């Protein structure tokens, strides 16, 4: 059986049309100065170190005709989907909905809420707007995955310990086989990232697997391109 060399043991690969790449929240609000991440007091520049790796995986899935799903965390302009507890928590200089250097902070449709140009989705690729940390909460993600027959999810994005881990745990509870790309995810706090990787693969992979991008791509060389399938993904 095809597999990816991973921790805590090899990640089994199904037929290629059952695998999706999930790119979590690679948006300007989190990766660029003037966005929500910076407003919380974080140095956003370290998050950009994963961009080439995520881009490489994104291109590999495109070349194979695989399903790519991106997410952005954001709220409606009237904040009707943003609980006051989320908006008011903390002592940041800018809160959700406030005007910032890239438009209103964490508001759908504002420039800061857009995906960074390097990872811009193609017209036929899926982008899910999520109001919470996890991508399954109050979104259509479950129905999309079911419609495409997806069983295995490869995770990248930011931040490792918040939105990425939350979504991965949600997926695990729903029966998906989940792998987190170690060098395709980042945190404002490196220790938090490392702890998350260890939690995910602890106890025999209680949440899932971890592997490097090169290990993922090496595993894919044993699979036929999805584009060879008679049934298109989209």
C-alpha cells in the first residue's frame, strides 16, 4: 500500500481522489503587519517562513488535479456572527471590526482578510469563510468533503496550536485520517507549535500523523494523478 513516511508510523494513502489539501488561514490579517495578529502583539514575520513550503504543496496538488480547500477566519460586517466574548477578550490595540491599516480587522471582504498573494486560490478552488477557530463550525466543510468522497486530509497553515489544531481535532472526531505537515505550519510561539506536534502524534497518533513536506511529496510519487480519473473533482 502507498504511504507517507510519518510519525508516529507510516500514514497510509488511499486512492488519490480521496485526499485533500487543507490550507488554514494564510490570510493577510495574520501574516502581515497591521493585521489582527500584529494587533494582538505578535511578531508576524516568522509565520511567513512556511509560505514557500505551502506553495510547493499547493502546486503539487494542482499538478495532480487534487482537491485544495483554503480557509479564512472572518466575520460579517455587522459582527452578527462574532460573539462579544471573542471581540472583547484581551487588551489588543485593535479589536475585531475596528478600522486598521488593511481595512476593518478580521471582516470578510476587507483587504486584510484576503489570502496572501503567493497562495491566492484559483477560480475553481474552494475557499471557506469560518467564524470560529475550527473550519467545521458553522461552515459547509463537512458537506464539501462528503460530496467529494474525501477520507484523508493533509493540513497546513496557521496558527498550529489554534485554528490548525482545532480543525484537525474536529476532523479526527468525524473519522478523517489527518496528517499535519510539520514545516507547512507555524505559530507565533515556536514552543506551542512543537507541543502541538507532539500532542497530535502521541499515544499512537491519537489525533493524527505528522510529516515533512518532502515526505508527503515522496509518498505521492507512488500515486497516479487524480486527473487520470474519469470523474473530475469539481
